[in-house]
């Protein structure tokens, strides 16, 4: 297998779909093997907590080994996240900050700036997709306190943004799909509170990924930051493919699936008692 990562535990499946394809699959984070945790990032039960609900934190988690973006410098990724215990100062849509990013970069052992830096600011040679939950105005080219943006080269001033109607730090599970087709330089981001892949992208942009990174080898993962406002920023599941192969519906995080089984069993028990 080309550029295989460190052998992983049960929480992570790593396999080759072909001689040149690498896939990372974390159904949950009961193991964080294969990840470099930086700053305030830590395992929290079956979640990857990139930053805790505390002020002025910065954290990141990246693959321990660089992934080669083999097929035309392309990739597809999908993950689920949840932001809870929001507190501190507020902007127009309520308390809590600052959000998280999905990032591709060339150095794994780093976390960027706290607060509005979202753990991304200062990570050079990178592309970050920010899920921003605080309005920092002109500092980040923020249209509001709840949006998705595309950041380049460790600069938190987004080159393009799209507002999200529902607060992403509402405590619910969110799902996102990020796809990059190197044959067209087209980057697409999808977002939903449902695990069903949306037909239309929330945000699209042409990005010359190889030029931005300066290499076809990169570390992939997540960053987050808090400031005078905060929240628990948790990644619940994640899949990454080093080729353009868009991922369909995302399975519910294992903890939610188990909850569903438990509730179904409880309902069945109640029905039996009623007969």
C-alpha cells in the first residue's frame, strides 16, 4: 500500500481500494491512533475534542503520516461534528465560539491561533474549510456569526463564505462533505443536519491545491479555537479518501446508532407490556 499510515486500533480502519488509494475511516474516536493531537485537542469518550469549553484554547488533530493525493491531487472527505456547552460572550446569534476547520496542510504537529484564529491561523501552505460560529467582522471577512468559509495559507480572512441559517453550535450533530476534483480545481463543501448527502453544494470555488500546498503530500485533519467565548468542539466520525470519490450518506456516529437501538428496544418493551 502506498504511503500507508501507522497501524491503527479498532476505531480506525485503513485500507487500500487500489494500489494507489488510501482511505481513512473513523467510525468514532474511541481510539485516536493514527492522529497527532496538538494544543488542547484530546480524546473525549468516543469523540475527538479539538477544543474544550474553556476560554482561549487552540487545538488540532492531523494524520500522523502525510497522505499522497494520488489521483490528480484530488480528495473526498465527510465527517460529523457537534458543538456543545457554548458560553462566554455573544454576538448577534448568541453565546459561544469560535468554530472549527477541516484542514489540509504540510506540517502535522501544529495548532494555529486561538479565538478567531480557529486553530488555523498561521498554518502556512494549507487550505482550511472553516465552520465559523462567531462574527469577527473584517478580521475574518465574516458575513455573520454562523457561516462556512474557505481559507488559504493560514490566513483566516476567508476568500469565500456562505451563511448558514441554523446555528452550528446548537448542540445538534452536523454533517459535512468536502470534495476536491484536481482535474477541474473545483472545491465543493456541503453541510446538513441530516446524514443524507445534499444534492447541491453550499460553497464552491476553484483552488489550485498543488500550488497552495507546494506538494502533493499533505496531512489532513481538524483545528479549532476559542476565545472569550467557547464550546466543546467535537468531531464524531470521519472518512477521507485520497482521490475524487464523493462519499454518499454518512453513517450516524456509533453513539447515536446505539442510542437508536436502545430507544427501539425500549419502545418494543413498552408495547409488550401494553398487550
